[in-house]
């Protein structure tokens, strides 16, 4: 698929797109991800006699929209598999530019784009928007056939448990704790002609990684290298998008 890289809105917006003919009646998609402004590291802390989330949370900014671009490429691939002739406009907005506008984009079944996003969408020959936003829910990190986790997670990040005793089912090796990359987001399909949310899919996924057999690295954070952490997040994003996008598009009858 060919892409055209353009610069719009004085540096606030980039578009990667294969432009469709605006005179055709086929559906034309834009995609926007708003989950990648930061990575959150959530560390489990036990609590007594309280329903409040006692976990330690630290957020770190992500430069260059790297995570959002992962999401957009996953959407583009998913739509291309559904319809080989699909032409998708991939939007990347500067988080600082859209921060104040992004908080009220969705109001029930209504889509309320702020000035920046509204202007960007009107400059593109698109009929529908696939919007990816952060979603908050109970922590569930997959370990074998079960889930572990305490408190709640949102967006993209890593959950660390330093207290759980882990045993390798094949070798019997033991380790203390695990590292859980996670992605918690919502994908909304929006009809731009009516500003209506046509459907939504929730993605709440996380996988546990354990540093078995490394006596020098007892901290679960070191269960993955920096590159492996990035790859783990990208894999979760691809998995979530590959389930969510077809479910939305096919449920709405667009299976060309």
C-alpha cells in the first residue's frame, strides 16, 4: 500500500494516507490513536482494610508518538486484510495540541471532535473514523490458564508483582514475581456524517514474563530487555487490534 507523508496544522498533525476518490460511495476510513502519550509502570503494593487501589504508579512520556504509530499500523493492516482495496488515512496528533480537546471526544453515542481534530478530518476524504482511546479496568495479567493482578490498569504500560512465587511447570525452577506488559484501550467506530458512535470494542490484555534461571537478575523488571519490552507491547497492540477492528467493521456490514 502506498503512503503519502504530509505535514498539516503547523506541526500539530501528520497524515500517512493512500487517498481515496472522494466521489465514490465506498466507505473511507481515518484512524486515530490517543493512547501512546505515556507508559505507566504499576507496581503491586498490598493493602489492608481498604478498597482503594494502593499500587504505586509512575508515568513516563513517550516521544515521537511511537506507540500510537504501532496502533495505526496495526489498524491499517487489519483493514487491508478485510478489504484489499481499503484506503486508510492514519492521523498522528501532537498530544500537547489535542490534550484539552481529547477528554470529551466521546459522550455516550455522540462524537464531539475539538477544533483541531475536526479541521484535520475535514481535510481528508473520509467517511468513518476508528478512534482508539484509553480504557480503565481491573488488572488482569495472564499467567498460564489464569489471571493475576490487583487494582486497575489503563492505557499502555507494565504491571510489576515482586512478591508472588513463580514455578516453571516444565523445569521446576522458581522465581519471585513477574513483569506484565499490558494494553487497556477502547476502539470506537464513528460515522463522521452523523457524528455517531456505531460500535465499540474493549481490549484488556496483559501477559506475564518471569526471569527464570537468572540468579543475577532477581528483579522482575529485568525479565525483558528494552527491545523485548517494546516488542511485547507491540504484540499486545497487534493482537487487540486484529480482534477489535474486524469485529467492528464486519458487525456494521462493511466486508468488501
